[in-house]
């Protein structure tokens, strides 16, 4: 027989580890996730998977915002260069075969 008794609170899901002889609470284990499966190891794995998905989606969103920002900047540069080129319409570009 174990020296410890594990009792799960049906309301909050906290697991109380109680000494059978003295009746004192030895340890209080709060659930790792909201809907606990009862197995702390499985709960920890589920939490890591959820956190990993959340972090991955956050990184993806950040990268997308960064790419959109770069695209906007490059479009602005292109537009300004195009405007400048239209202003200097009469100037012929340098040809490598032309003499100095």
C-alpha cells in the first residue's frame, strides 16, 4: 500500500497528495492545462504542442508583416525611380559600346 493518497478536486482539478498516516497534505499539484487528462506527463506534452503551435503562428505572422513592409518600401522606391526617369525622359542611357 502506498504511503501517499492522491485526491483530485472535481471543481478546480488540483491534485492533493496526502500522507495516509498523518493526514497532512504533502504536495499540491496544479493542473498543467485547463482540461487535464489526469496524467501530468500527457498534459505537459499537450501544453508543449499548443505552445509550439502558438509560437509558430506568431512567428509566421511576424514574418508576413515584415515581408509586407519590405514590399511596400520596394514599391515606393520603384515609384520614385519611375517618376525621376519620366522627368529625365530626353537623356539617353549610357551604352557600353559608345566611346567615352
